[in-house]
């Protein structure tokens, strides 16, 4: 019986025999239902079901028209999710088989009693409600598991996946079908799989939900997951599996670690900086006091001691300055600077310190490297990097300094403190020295970390570099392998070149030309200026710091080189003239411009000049003249060299 307040259940009758239909109608009314129809064909049933949306269809199997009851019931269920109950006189097997395929909600064989009809109707409605509820809860579950970016899965007690969402599949780089039925040994490295499954067993043994970190490699990428796992139980409370939700916290952990490191450094910086300030004052007072001593009244031995003390205070002051620098408390006066020029100047200084053992190569010809920075700070950064490189190359080697411009994305910038996205100058300082072990690389930038003997290193060099660079809103990176040299990269925000043009090159009346010039010059500053001048005048420029390097460049670019422009006196095995000889042996017509600052060599050269068709330019040379000579020379027919 239907409760008075509930709307009556609406049932559509599909029956081609009018008398039977009327009879059904009456019976339904008698049972408290609200009958609809009747309709005699499958087509009519489909139309009316769509229009009236009954709760149930009583469906005869043999109907008028093309469509029989089985097909009509199937269509109605598919389109409108309305269940059908077959009412038929036919009980032969084939028909019932077909009816079963339509997933009916029951069938009654004619003739039947009222009680039978009611029981079947209620069963069908109940089954349909259950199905709807199941469909609904599946849809809810799916919207959660497929909506989340976390990996969600259920495993059986043996560890085989019973269910997983597409996020799980994405992490594993597999399809859901490839995962189901497998356990972790088929999906992860043996050791990781062992750990994962041990974790699962722990959870199952405890019978409670647990949350812990998991470290796994998926498709070559290392992840840290925060996994929440717990037992899955059936209605009787028996454990039938394990559920897991794994949340990717790789990035968060990395940022946390960086923040912790930064905090540590900041604390050290504060402490050291505070002490350095105090010491600075004391030192300043000591130095003043020393100056105030009446030296002329002192004995020579006492003066000697005083000088010693004075030297020590100077050294202490330097140390204090460095501590202030790495603690990010240096005085900074920003101006627009050409980093290439500073790199060159410091290189030259280093050259004097190093002699010939270390070859200094600067590659900055085609980039303008303007930054807004404190000049002294930049000099200090470069000098520290150069000195470390020198120390790493006890047996000699190559120090290569390179300037490039790069675009820093928001994503990269986020990895560093105080760094905003945009154009950056990357200054890389690469040596061919001893390199560093991973342990050294980890601690590299810590203040007072040194691997050098007492008295050789303070361990403040790189801490200072980092402090200064960060004060300039940039960052430093190191890359190295033991025995294979090291590369340090300093990134600083780029700024536009100031006008008027930085290097005082003559602006007007510069003769332009074209062609490729191999420029060989051991003085880095000169190399840089010449290369820029030639590049700006339309030439392709290849550079080399000495004869040997020139040979290497030649070997690669021989075909394109139209002119050799070389210094006469250079360090290394090859002099300028020897280089000319070597290259002309390979390409007899090669045009050559020789430069030299030593006048004494001109007589020797005179001969070479006349016999071997070499153009000579004295150093220093007026840029306008130099360009004029080169342009004319390149336009002249190939040289024929008298034998
Ligand atoms: P210091 O030079 O006084 O030791 P730094 O802070 O400049 O202090 O460098 C710290 C340590 O880093 C050095 O002792 C050395 O072990 C290592 N290091 C720095 N630069 C290089 C390099 N270019 N090659 C090899 N090791 C280096
Ligand atoms: Mg150092």
C-alpha cells in the first residue's frame, strides 16, 4: 500500500491486446498504482516514456510494429534510466534469453495473480533504486578520485592493485590497466618496492590509518610523497585490503630545506656581521692610536714591532670587511657597469699573479654585459673566483671566463631568494683544475669552510661571493667533478647599456666591411675591445688568446676565415710570425695583419712584410685607421706570395 501523502507509483502499460491492457489497468488501480497508457507498440512506448517519465514500464514482449518488447525495454532503460518489468505469455527459452540480455528488472508469466504482480513491481522498483544509489555513489567517488592530483589506490592484502586513479597512472607513466592486478615489485625499483610493501604491511598489522613520507622514483624522477594509508574492511569488519592516498610534496620539501638553509645563513650572518662591526670600531681605534705614536722618539726595534702590529691590524681589517661582505652587510654603491670590462681587468691582474702557467681566455665579444652593481664588490667576486681557480690549477691549465645573456623564468626565479624573473647576465668562470668531491660541493659556500692548509685559505672567499651576489639580487652556482675542473656561474640582473656607448669607440666615419677575421691577442682587454670594434663594423670575429688556441680555431673554421689579425709577441710556443707561417702553409693566399707594440721588431718585419705580403699595424693604433686598412686589404685581390 502506498502511503496517502506519497505520490502513487506511475506505471506505463505497453500491451498490444486491448482487453489484456484494460485488465492490467484495472488491477494496477486496484493495487494503488497510477497506470499510464496503454500503448500497443515499442515505438509508442519509447515516445510516451520520454514524455511522461513513468517510474516503471510493464512491457509485453510481442507488440505491434517493428520493435518488440525486449528492444523497447532496452532503449527506454538506456535513454531514460526507466526500468521495465516484462509481462508475457511466452516462456520459451530463446525469448527469455533475449529478455535477460536487456537486463530486465523481472518478468511475470501470464496468467498471474494480483499478489504476484505487486511483489514483482515492488522488487523491480527496489532493484532500480539500489542501482541508482550505486551509480550515484560511484559517480561521487569518481569525481573525488579523478578530480584530485594525488595518487589514490586500493590494494588487496597481497599488495596487488585493485583500484587506482589516473593520477597514480600518470606518476607511474603507465595506464590504469597496466597497474591493476600488479604489485609494487612490477612498478618500482626492487629496493623501493621492498620499502613500499614493508610500509603497507606495517599499516595492515597496526590496523590503523598512518601517514608517512615515501621516497620513490617514477620514470627517472625522484619524488617525495606524503602517503596516508589504512586498512579497507568489509561489512563484517574483516580487512580486505589497503587504501592509500599519496600527495606529492617534493617541491614543498625542497623549498623548506632551502628556507632552512637560508635562515641558518642569515643567523650566522647576523652574528658574524654584528661582531665584525664591533671589531671594526676597535680596529679603527687601534690604527689611529698607532698613528699617534711619536715614531721619531722610538727605538728602531720598537718601530719594527709597531710596523708588525700595524700590518696585523690591516690584515684584520681586511678580514672584517670580508665577514661584512658575506653577511650581506657591505656598503653597496650601485652604478651601471660592464661586467666584461671588469672580468678582463681582473683577468689581467691575475695574469700578473700567475705568469704563464695558466691561460686566461675571455669570451665576451658578442654580448653586452651591463649590470647595475658595486664595482668593488664585482671585482671582489671575480678575484675570489679567479684565485680559487688558480689554487685548483697548481700544475697550470686554462681559466675560461664567459659572459652570456639569459632569460630567467618565474619558475627559476622562485628557486632563489630575492631573485625576480627577467634578463640576466651569466658570468661563468671555468677552470681545468682539480675539481671537487660532492662533500666539498655541499659545503662550498659556508663561511670558514676550506680544504686548504692553515694559512692558505680562510674559507671566506665563496661565502663572500655568495653574500655579495645575493645583495645584488642574483645567485651563484657551482658545478664540478673531482679531477675534471670546476665551473662557477654568477647570475646578475641585466640592465640596458647606458648611453652614450660604453667603450669609447669613435662613433662616426667608421669604415664598415664584411668577412671573417681570426683575431689573436694575448691581452684580454685589447682582445675584447678589438673584437667589439670589428663586430660592430660588420665583421664576423673569431678570437684566440695565443697561437695554440688560434690553431684550434683555425682547424674548425679554416674555410670561413678571410683574414688573420694577430699580435706578434705572445706567450706560449708560437709567436705571431710562426703562426702566420703555419697558417700560410695550409692556405698560401691568407691575408694577414700583424700588430706589435715593440718598435724594434719592425726591421725584421720589414722583410717579412715585403716578401710575404703582410700588413703591419703599430700598437696602439687609431681604430679608424685600423678599420680602413682592414677593409681595403680585404677588398684587394688574393695575395700572391713570392717563392
Ligand atoms: P678558500 O679559498 O679560502 O679555501 P673559499 O670559500 O674560496 O675558501 O673556497 C672554499 C673551498 O671550496 C676551497 O677550500 C676549495 O676546497 C673549494 N673550491 C673553491 N673553488 C674551487 C675550484 N675552482 N676548484 C676546486 N675547489 C674549489
Ligand atoms: Mg678562496
